[in-house]
C-alpha cells in the first residue's frame, strides 16, 4: 500500500467517523459523555495456505467518543493498526471505524465487568517492497518502493469483554479483549485484539 493510498483510505475512514458522530451526541441529556484513547495489540488469523510472510500481528492506537447511561453505553471510534515489514515481510495496515454498545456490571466498588458488541467499518491493505534498477550518470542503481498486494473494505461484527475501573469521578481505565471476523479477500479468518486505555468524562 503506497503512503498516498493509505492516507486516502485513512481520510475516508475518518470521514465515516465524523458522519456518525451525531448519533452519539444525540442522546439523553442525563447521559455521561466521554472521550478516550486506547493502545491496541492484535493477532491476525490467516486462512490455511496464505503466505507465511503476511504479518500475523499488528499494533496501533484508537480514539473514541461515547455516551453512558448507568449500566449501558454506546461508543464511536477510529483505530489504526500497522506492521512495517522488511525485504522478506509485507507491510500491513488496517483502519477501522467501530460503533459499539456496552454493558457495565458492578463487581466490587468502582470495578466493573464490561461486555461489548458492535460493528466495524474496515479498510485494510497489504504491500511489499519491490526493487528495481535504473541507470544514472552511467551507473546502475537500485531503488525500493511499496507495491500494493491487497486492499479493500469490509464490514464485520465484533464482540468482547473486559474490566473497567473508575476513579476520581471523571476517569475510567479499562482493558478489553475482542474477537472480530476478518475476511481480507478470503485470505483472513479473524482478528483478536486487546485494548488498554482511558476515558475522560465531561
């Protein structure tokens, strides 16, 4: 995936996010609005027979806004995963605009069990380094460039569970594991992710 193509894909995904923001803000006036950020570790399940050089893990970040009413909440986000390769490993990126619902079940004090489910609007791409030779000043030189191998969009359901810890009435720390199908042109199977982050309530 070239940087220009990846940037266009990221912008398109971000536009989806802004288009959906009114759905989150048009909620009950008694709800608690929040914004947050996450770090993400993901394991990518590939179908049998897919090249072993395709990355099977990726790291990234996410941003989100949400609305919570008691034990229930809804959240709209944007996340980006990538894995930089080398001469024998392909590059990978995955942009996603997820829309999730949450149920918070109290465990002890300010510690909650969290169950979540929703849908993700996904843009993905694989690329590899391609070497080429050229002549300049009577010398043979080589250059490397990103060559797209696979790119596309899909919509997938996602679900997970985790723990949430509230403190100082305005902050929430959480760790959430999720499962999500991921086809990627029939090359992928699923993606398991672990998000760790913070929410700030307004």
